[in-house]
C-alpha cells in the first residue's frame, strides 16, 4: 500500500521535529494535499492508524488541508487557480501552462506537547 509508506515517512518527519523541540507528544498533524499529488486522503487516514502506533504521534489527530491547483501561463504571465481537468489559463485560454502547485503533499504544521518544567 503506497499510503502506508507515505505515512511512515510522515511519522519519521514528525518524530524528528518532536525530538528537536523536546516535545513529549504530538496532538495534531496537519498535512496539505494537492489534487494531483497521487495521495488518497481516505487511504492515508487508514494507513496512519497503523503507522502511528507506538510513536510520539500515537495520540495525534491527522488533519488534511487542500492545496490549491495553480498554473503559470507562459503567454500572459498569470498565476491562476484551475480545476484538475482543465490546466489551461483561465484568462487567455493558453494551454502552455506550468504547474506551480497542486501536486504536493506537505507536512504543514504540528501541534506539540511541551514537556512539563518543574521549579
């Protein structure tokens, strides 16, 4: 399952960041997913249940944010949000566009549990 490998890599990133910030746990993992990323959020959620077991993220909630699909038009120099099945420039109709965003899956943010400090 492709999503399990993706989740395992995500958890590795989360563990590194949690250790760097001396966190005792992770409350929330926010992931930004573009429509052309090749990642299916429903399958990712299922794989996440397996990947997080026994890690610093064992109790963390996984939250998804949609990443916009944006193209750059080489003709009119416009960056515009488009639909996944219509990657042409919405201003001039040119089909010579370059993908700016929408094919990524990014770890956007984490909510970490800070260690308790006793004085």
